[in-house]
């Protein structure tokens, strides 16, 4: 099903800086008069926020990989229905912090769940919603770990269940993202996440502008 709005997702390892970049991009687009919905996964709805707490909270303890995957898709199904589809129907540009690629990278490549299982869940639960553009912010897992440590210390927060994983896990997740990007070069654009916030944002905004220009020729995006 084609909707008039567009879905742009931001993906990458923990600590890649995508939330900051998404907020900047949402602000930039809004200032140009483009109706934007900024949202995130797991979360984005009340139900999704409860699920987020269960799935990320270290105190949840051991969780099977399938439980983790099912919870991610439970949150996503609610999010698609309650937030994403209505926004796309109203011609909004949706900027979503993580989507199905996170499940492929983390639960598929990271945890080792077969990609067919993930594709089957996507097909049954996501109402055919796939991102129109994906920004993959690529960073070295060691840099990601250092950034999340610093952020957690500054906020006096504990590590999430994922942040407690070792570097090998994040290396697999990164390879997963790179594989997705290789297979879908038109949709997934790799952005080097090592630069300053402003440098990385300049790269992202040029990719978003190019994409909007092609999707909405003429004045819709004000360029
Ligand atoms: P965040 O800190 O970027 O909001 O991401 C929350 C964590 O959830 C992050 O470690 C990645 C993980 N995650 C998955 O493993 N699978 C998924 O499908 C999603 C959406 C997130």
C-alpha cells in the first residue's frame, strides 16, 4: 500500500549518535515547513514504551532471543498502527529512530535468528510498511561503547541489556547493517558517524534533501 507521506529511518549501533541527528533533522525540516513526525522504536506509543522498559531493562535478566524479537515486533505492530500509518496517510514525513532493520541487524545478525523468521514477522505485522530512505550511521563498536558509557555516566544511568553485550556482538550487528546496506543500496545510505555532530548532520541533510527532491519534485521541500 502506497501512502502520500514518506518514512525515513535512522539506524546504527548503540552510541552512533542517531537520536541527536534525528532531532536536528526533524527541527530543520519543520523549520522549512515540512510536516514531520519524529518517533522511535522500541517505543513511540504507550504500549511500546512499556515494552521498551521490559526489553531494555537489565533487571529483566535473561531473555531468549525469540522473546526479544517478539517484543520488538509487538512494539512495532502497535507503532505502525497507531503512529506511522496515520502520519503517512496525512502526508507527513516520518523520521523514525530504528525500525525493522534493527531487528535484522540485532536479532538476526547479532543473536543468530534466521532472517526468514524476521521477514515472516515483518510481512504479517507491519502492514507492508517499509522505509523509503534509511540513514545508517556507521561507527566502530568501540567508539559506540565509549560514547554510551560516557552518556550513562553523565546521566547516572545503568547500561541497557544490549549495552551489556561484548564488542563481538556489536561487530556482528555492524556487519549485519553493512550487509543490508549492500543489498539495498538505493534505500540505505551509509553515513560515517565519526565526524562532529555538525559534519554528520550536514551529510544527513544533503541525503534527505536529495531524497525529498526526487520524491516531491518542485516546492514541497522548499529547495
Ligand atoms: P535505542 O537506544 O537506539 O533507542 O535502541 C534501543 C536498543 O534496542 C538498542 O540496543 C537496539 C535494540 N533494538 C533491537 O535489538 N531490535 C529492534 O528491533 C529495535 C527496534 C531495537
